[in-house]
C-alpha cells in the first residue's frame, strides 16, 4: 500500500516539475519574442530616418500635393492625423520627362498631372536624388502609378535614359504614339531633353550686350 502511495507521490512530483519547466519555457519564449519585436521596430525606424535624411523624404505615409510645377514635378508635405507635418519637399517623378512649361504642350501636361492627382493624398516611393537635390520618386494615387499614367495618356515621355529596363513604360509610350494621344496628337513634337539642350546651346552662343 505504501509503495503505491510513494509511486503516486513520485508521479505528482514529476508532473509538477514538468509543469514548472513548461511555464519557465513559455515565459522565456514570450520575453524573447518581445525583445525581437523591439529590435525589428528599431530597425524600421532607423531605415525610415536614413531615407528621409538621404533623400529628403521617406517612402512611407501619405502626402498632400501642394503644387504641381509641371508634368513631372510636384511639391508635397507629409500628412499625419489630418495635419501637415515636416517640411515641404520637391519631387521629380521617376522614369518620365514632361514638356517644359515654356515648351509646346507644357501647360497641358501640367494640367493633366494635376487632374490625375486631384485632391487625393499621394504615396511616394523614393528611388534616388538628382543633381539638384530633389527626391526622384514614383507617385501613387489610390494605388495607381501616376508616372505610368502620364506616359500611358501621352502627357509625358518615357525617360529611357534613366529607366532603360522598364519595358512596360516603353510599351505604354508606343501605344500613346500609335493612338496619337496627348502631345503625340500634334506634329513636330520635340523631346524635352532635346529642347533643354537646344535652349542651353542658344543661350551659351548668344552674344553678350555690353552695358555703357
């Protein structure tokens, strides 16, 4: 009889020991996961800070478009809790080149971009910075790629010099040309990069007028 009692006690002790070990193991795992999450959050925060520091803007959050300068350049400011925060940043849209404001179809291109954006908040995907210090980025409105939309509708050129591998952009521009959309509906259109080059050449060769 006493042997059975002793065996029962031993089993209870073993079960109690196993239970304690399970509790300790669970507590350890919870603490480990908690610390891991903290580490991950910290890493994401640092990445966000670096993007903002290096490119003037972070690729997250929503932004209000304050100004549409032309068909490929906008000024934006971040929105948090319905309020504008941080500084105003100029964005040069990646992979496209719109007619200059002084160029034929320049005003129409600008109006097309303003219409696509409307009063909607935009999302920004930063690619790099250009030589003028502007953030070069892809702009999204309600999930729509605005850069592609400008090319698809013939309101901007595919800037292949800086985006040569984008076959989708190439096809969008080919379709716009074929269907004579936007700027391609007019004859004698000139690529904006050629227009700028010619204008610069004219300025440099223009004789200086001496003041008396």
